[in-house]
């Protein structure tokens, strides 16, 4: 069961943070790694921030460039405490963004319905005409 739990924790954000930590630990810049894997630095930046999921072939190239195995990139646990905190913060922000969006849509819908049903002449008029 431990392998299944680790696989569930491994997502684009976790993989990206592991790549960043391994890269910086080896003293490589984003440009150095991009040159080694023949990709644009912006593409690797999107992977490191968890905004893009890399293909298997790119993961293999990144692992080779970092001098590690692909299994090291796919581990579920972050390498250090800071990475774990960054991942938790990013997930919390995504959750809050979803909740805020749902509340905003709900409030907008209720207010629009209220205005549509109200018998108030000229409620839609503004001071601009």
C-alpha cells in the first residue's frame, strides 16, 4: 500500500519542486538544465512550478542531466522541509481559489436573480444615464 500512497502524492507540483531542488543542489541554473535537455528555460520553469506536466522522455532527459534516476524525480515525499511547506501552501491556495470562485458565482447569481425579480423601476439606471 505504501507504493500506492506515494503515487497518489506525486503530482506535477511535487515533481517540479524535486527537479528544482536537485538542480540547485548541483549548482545548475535553469539555463544550464535547459541547454542540457535541449528545451527552453521557460518550459522548464513551467515544469518546476507545477504548471506543466513533463512527458516521460523529458523526465528521463532531466534525470540524466541531473545525474540521478527517474525514480528520484517521481518520489512522493519532498526532499526538504521548505519544499514540503511550498507544496502545502500552493495546494491550499488552489483550494481557496476554488472556494472563492464558487462563492463569487453563487453571490452573483443570487443578486442577479434578486434584481430580476424586484419590482423597482429603473433599478438598472445609473447616474450616467
